[in-house]
């Protein structure tokens, strides 16, 4: 499909193109986008299934080794039994889900079976005493959280702290210039980088999910997987939006807000047409050279459709498809750099910051170690529903403001 599309794109001349030719190119682009989404769905699901299978196998090996299975006739662990308990037997139960060891590990959950065997996470229960939170649940939740927050799919730094106290992080505003030759006996000149600091707080994100009691008692219903999916997706969407657009006022500081205008390229007019090839090259080179080695693009899906039609001066498309399923997967690229698609980055348009580019290692996400998972039988008593809620405390900010991140903004007319 890409070969056919590329052939049409390289021979396309907007000045002489007929309506039929333009429609053909648009139809091909739409088909290509659909294929791209289908491929991502398949590969993401394969990764999640591998994570789930590996985690469960690790937990089962751990339980067998400890000689304390604790499963009931349905094969449910004590954790599942507490979550599935009949109404009245466990009216309010809470669990602290430990994230330490998971933060920052975006692609390697399936490789962590050894750690799953070595570590079983603790649980605090309001009514049923201590039990086990199987370590399969945390990576399932975290996998979906990452899948629904594009900025977490970059090399953004994720730190996990034990408590929610304010975390002071030094940040660069300017680097030291260069070392100089020093003769014997001479004083060495000072050449210090310029530091400031950023305070990372811990904003609480939460959501509820309600389940019929009949489903809780159905042994075929994958409650653990469904909880991980629902809560991971909800937290990923809610937190991810603030990681992109947050203002830092009673909410996390997003990368678009923090990047500011110092390292920004403003496009020409009409802004609705999106960036030119030259605009993208200029945006890349707003990021200082060492950072470009590990840089990502970030934009939304609508902008991706615009960028896929762009060509260089030799009519070669700037977008290139990757290769999936090999020993080392190669991602799709734009001007040779990988990209992530985030729905919360603004559309291409007048005065809209629609593209972010840079080394996201300069962007920090702080999360407090424990995710709080709770069940209540009282909240929706009149509807005969069990209510689950999850609470997660996070913050974010751009720590390196010295050319690590650049943005593209549409023109003003």
C-alpha cells in the first residue's frame, strides 16, 4: 500500500492535479491510515497478551515455590477473592498497588518474569486483613496507562517517590560553555552551568468503575484484566492530557506550555495548510544537536495525515513506514525520527502549537509509589453494583529548557 501511495505522491503536482487525482490520493491516504491503526492495534494487543501471560506464569511459579497457593475452587488468588467477594462479606476493601520498579520501563514488562517471582507486593485491607496483590496486576495496569499516554511512550523520565511530599528537581537553563587550556600554576577559570529548580507536586487523579455482582461471581470473567484495562486507560487519558497541555496552575505542567516560545518555529500562511518541509527542518534544528540523536516527534492523528502528504525538494515523502515483527522493530519515522500520536496535541491551525519535537528525557513525570485501588458495596447499593475506584498521584514538568524541546506553531492568518 505504501509503495503505491508513494508512487502517486511523487508524481503529484498540486498545480495541475484534477479533482479526481486529488480524491484518489486522499482515498489512498485514508486507507493507509486505517492500515496503520489496525497494525498498531494488533501489535499493542500482542504485547499486552505477552505481558499478561508472562506475569501470570511468574506469579504462579512464585506461589508454588512458596507453598502457599491460597486459591479457591475457581482458581482465584486471595486478591481476586477479595475483589469478587459476595456483597456483605467484604463491604469496603482497599489495596495499595506498588509501582516501584515499573516506572520508566515501557517495553520490557514481558522480560520481568524473574522480578515477578522475587517480589510479591503488599496489601492493606480494611476488612479482610492482609492478602496478596499479585504482581501480574501492576504491569497490566501500567501497560494500558502507557498505551493511552503518548508522552510516556517516548524517552520521558519517570521517577517514583515513596511519599507525596514536594519533590525539588534541579533544572538547566544554560550549560557551561567550554573548557580552556590551563598552563602550569595558573588558576582554572570557573565555567559553571546555570541551574534553577522545578517543584514537582503530586496531583491526585481518580476514576470510578461499577460492576454487576453477577459478573464478579462469573469465573470466566477476567476481572483482573478488565480492571487493568479500564483504570489504565482512564488514568492514561486523564494524566496524559495534562502532560501535554497542563498549565502548571493546580495541575501538572504540560510539555507544550513548558516549552514556551524560545525554541519555536512559527509557520507561514495559510496556517490551515500545516507546516512545510522547510518548517519541519527548522523545527528539528531548533533542538540542539546532541539532543536530536534521541528525539521524537509528537502530534495528533489529524496532523499525521497532513504530514504524510509532505515531500522534500526531490518529491520524496518525509514519512516512512517502519518494520514490525523482526528481532528489533523499526518504528515509522518522519524525517528519520520516530513519532508518537497524542490526541491532546492541538490540530494544525492558526496560532496553534500542533507539533512538538525533541529529546523527551528533558521532560519528567513524577508519580507517587502507591496506586490506591478500592472497592465499595455501599456507594451504589440501590443499583446492586460493586464500585471500584482508583487513585494515582502524579505531576510533570520540563526540566531541561535549554534546547531539548522545540515546537511548531501555525501562523497568525
